[in-house]
């Protein structure tokens, strides 16, 4: 591993890195110094093709001048405004612009927008809105929240509780009254599938079983990622989300789609809600909302939910929830500029045009040693390697390190490699990604 050669390189001791094996990383650090378009430049000067849009967020590519200029102008005009009982025009303008492209289109009515500072905050916000709504309509016994195995919903206490990753909650405990559906990953029945797998829609009936077990009158909401990203690109079987929607509606359970990854064009449609044609009651977003530049999240709520909470005396606060940085001026400026780029360059639907070539290129990795499954949808891919029996995760990690040295950033979770390039990717970038990845997979022990 080449060591970074930063002049006046900082000591690595003080920064406690998130979700990182700190000691391993600091022994052989990988540091990024700059980014432009499809590429990072590492501190040792080598170019790294961005195969992951940063962390699933830089959908319009790096170094976008329009965003930089909008943020600078906003910073010099109005750097901060109190978010409670006070407003500023950019927040209303950004919410209005988001409402115009809201998940599911105008008929879905998901056009009321609550701003947060991150994906985790969006998830906890959506769960709290769900509980508040149930109470507001006289369904106060509905306090249970249902998630799914292998779901990732950030790291707030709500998110880890409905999330399906035991490591993220093992030492922290979790909220009472949460339960989980089984995940839909079934390699025995679905492997090397392009798009949605054929088998597994019946797994949605798990929700019916939880209704039978706990009583519908105890369940407020069910949250799923339409396509689970962080846990390895798990694509819903055909009919699964439709069935989940139907069961939720029948039992008065709110359906929440966590679109922190799938939002803003990842699947070749503005939102996964549009891709699958299934309309939830709440949608969480972050990441691509500001092209990853200024931290921000947003929750889209249905008008029905919003309006039900606009009750009581007019001088009463309707929802006792919010953040200092809700609707932060810089984030709104960045977001507005980002939406401008998405619209001008057609990026929210560009993935649809690239999807077939993308799937073809990635599925060409089939047959290489250790590759046991490949899944693709929109501009996302999951490539699963056979774990080393003595060291699960080691193989994919080796590929990750090798790819970085050869000039490609990928993401690994366990022995699954995830790819999700910026939506500005050209065919030659895709070819380079799969070429470097193929070489790295071939060299793995
Ligand atoms: N939900 C999903 C589906 C995510 O993928 C993530 C982040 N990867 C989050 C929530 C949490 O977002 P953040 O890290 O911004 O808190």
C-alpha cells in the first residue's frame, strides 16, 4: 500500500473514524485529497475512479461549480437562520422544488417536506411522524415499528431498532416494540438476476404474521429500503413491495420507504417509488439531495399525514420535533443548485438509458473465481464473493484495497462488493470499472 505523501501530513491519532477499523486503517491509510467529475485524487497523487458516488451520494459527479457558487453566495448573504419559529426563503423554495418532483408524482401526494441533517435523522423523523399521525387519528395504541432483517436505516436509536444489523445495536440496546420481517435475499432461488428476481414475493406475508402475532392495533408503521443498499444491494422480488403495500393499507399500518440511497436517480427514475410504482406514506431521503456536498436529509410526507397533524389551536406547535440545522440555508442552496443540475442534465432518469449496458458489463464478471452472485438494477450492482471459510469478509476487503491501488473506489460489505457510480458515468468509465475490478478479483487469494 502506497503511503500518502502529504506535506505537513497530520497525525492520524486524534480523529476517531466512524464505521472503520481504526487501527487497521491508520496502519495503512487511504486519504483522498481532491475530486473532480468521476475521479478522486489520493494524497499520493494517484487518480481513483469513483465507483461508489462517494458514499452513494455524489450523483452529479464531483466539483460541481454551480453548487459551489450557490453555497458561497448563500454563505455571504444569509449564513444561518434559526429553524424554529423563523424561516428564510431558500428553505421554502427548496421544499417547493422537491414537492414538484416528489416520489410517485403529483397523484401520490407525497409533497410535504420536513428537513433534517442526515439520513439517520430522516429515518428517526419519519418514524416519529408515523407515531404522531397514528395518535392524531385516534390510533394511539399503534406504537410498534416494523423493519426488516438486513435493513440499514442509519444509526439513530429509531434507525438501529428497525434496522436489521445486529452489530449496529448489540451493545446499545434498542427501542422496545420493534420487530422485523425476513430479508428477501434468496440465492438458492434467485442468482445472477438482472433487475427484480422472480421468487420471493410471498415473504411480504411476514407482515401478516406479525399482525397476527401482535395485533394490527399495536403497529404504527413498517419501514423498508425499496432496494437494500448498504447490506449488499438486495433487490425486491417482483410483486413483493406491492404486497407489502396492500397488507399495510388493509391493516392501517403506514408504509415508509427509506430512499436515502435510491432517491435522486439511482435506479434510473427520480425515486424507487417511481421505479416500482408502489406509493408509500412517507419517504426518507438524504445523500443525493445535495449531491453529498452539504449534509442534509428530507422526509416526504403524504398530505393526508401532514394535514392530520395540522390540528388543535392555531398557536400550538403541531409536531414537537426538529433540528437546529433543519432547512439550513447552505444546504438548501446546495440542494437547489443540485436539483438544477439534475434537471438540466437529465440525471434523474439517465440511469435508465445506461442500465442495460451497466448490467451487461457487470454481469460479464460472472464465471470469475469466487463470484457466486451478481445483482444489478438501475446504476447499482452487488457482486458477491464466496467468503473464505477462515476469514469472512477478507476476500472482498482484499479486492477493495487492490482496486484502490489500481485506481478504482468500490464499497464492500462482508464479501459483497457494491458499485454505484455517479450518474454522469460514461460507457468508458463503466468499462474501466469492470476491467479493474475483474483484475482485482482474479488476483485475490
Ligand atoms: N438509510 C439508508 C437506506 C442508508 O443507506 C443510510 C446511509 N447509508 C442511512 C439511512 C443513514 O444515513 P446517514 O449516514 O446520512 O445518517
